[in-house]
C-alpha cells in the first residue's frame, strides 16, 4: 500500500508540474539561452505568443526572429524538442507600444507586443494618460511559472509616448530636486540625491512572464508609476508573488493593476501639497490596486495598497473599497505599504 500511495503522489506531482505523458517541458536553460520569440501557429496560419511552460505531443513551436527567419521545433513523443532548444538569432525583434481603440480606457490605450506582417501579437495593454504622463491601469494574463529565469534586460523604453524630461523625472537626483522645490530645501522626505526612495514600479510585473523577451517587454514607461521602493519590495512584491502562486498547470488568471489618486504630503503647519515628479506631470499615486479575475471572468480578489511611507498611521479605506478579509497576511506598516483587500463586486476606483 505504501508503494501505491507514493506512486500516486509522484503522478500528481508530475501533473502539477506540467510534465505528464506526451508533454515536453520548457526548462530554465532553454528560456535563458533563447533569443528568439516562442510562438505558435494555428490552423489558419496565424501566429500567437507561447505563454505556457509545456508543449503537448506534436505541438510545433515557431521560434521567431523575423518573418523570413523562423525555426520550427516539434515536441516529440520522447518529450524532447527537435530541433533542440535553446535557439538564438542575432537581432531579435523588440516589443513596441501601439495605440488601439478600447472603450474601457478613458485616455489612450496602448497594446504592447510584436508586429509581424499584418498581425500584432499582443502581450498586455496599458491605459495611459499622455497629457498627465500617468499610467491609469494595465491588464495582462498570468500563467503558471515553475521557475524564474534571469531577467535579460532592465532598460526602460519610452516608445515615443513620453518625453526626455518625463523620463528623467524618475532619476534619484531629479526626484530629490523636485521634493526640495515642492517642500523646501529643509524637507526630509527625500533626504539626499543618492538613495532610491521612489522607483519605477511595474504594473505588469516582469516576473509574471516566462520568456525573456516577454519579461523585457514590461520595461516600458507606459507600464510604470512612481512607487515607493520599500513598498514595491515588500507588500507589493508579496501580492505579486501570491497572484503567481495561485495559478497551476496551464491555467491563468487575468489581472488589472492600476493607480489612483495623487499623493498629498504636508510639512509642519503648511497646507498639504500634491506630489508630481515633473511640474504637473507624472504624479505620485496615492493608491495602487491589483484586481484578479479567474478564467471565467469572475472577479476573485482586489488588493489595495497605500503608496505613502510617511503615513503616521493606517488610513481608513477609501470610499471605493469595501474591506474584506485578505487571502494572505501582510505587515501593517507604512514602509511595507498599508494594504486592504476590497470586495471585488463593488470595487470602483
């Protein structure tokens, strides 16, 4: 009986990891060594982006470098790809941001992905206020991810959406100068021009994507907001990790991540002042949220985090959030990021 139990556990583990009979597993060395883009082709000869970590028997991956340079590799019954992975090319394409009509966005919706021929292969979308230089929300799909490859790039691209001054407003030196201009030379919010206090906080996290090119595609200014670094590294990262861990096998969840409100800070008896990083552009958001929908398009949970490390105490929940119990326990401090979970049925920032 003990052997049967152990055998059953092994089978269940194999199924959970996506390595059941007739499947080829895409491994970390394959991902890290590949510079081509993992794609699939349907019966109508249309391409799509590969998102899952395994391939069924006889599935053919289209390893894309250009429209005239595609290497097809097949998952054999022996659970190996032929030709073997990884596959490289000298000049792989780069994801771009292109405007698209979308009624859910009151500003300009950009789709981020790859253009090949008459197709645009979309990875995620960003609703972006180009006048205010403000990411309103980003929507993307999160699949199961059993390993975390090295990020192949960390350089942000503007895609012609924002100007040089807006891009430079994120630098440590300029943030320090902006806080001095806004709150006076003796302000203590940003104590020097060396330490990172506010960084470019991803809305669609790079770690939510499996392949190197897809991780690189998240390093875009349409996908970031000014977020306090300690919050980004603590509670916000824990929320992102919880979302990824909630997905199993080849399943997915749909995620909308956004920012709302403008942070207001006060010095002594002075009136509170809203915080922008470039004049009246690139505002520091007051709240950041992450809404998770299951594959049936049913909202399951909303996390709402206060983007203010200087708060003396936990703020009340804003009017657009009816607090409910959170599925995870998070530290309740300003530097971690005071976090609420909101009723997803009534949440409306």
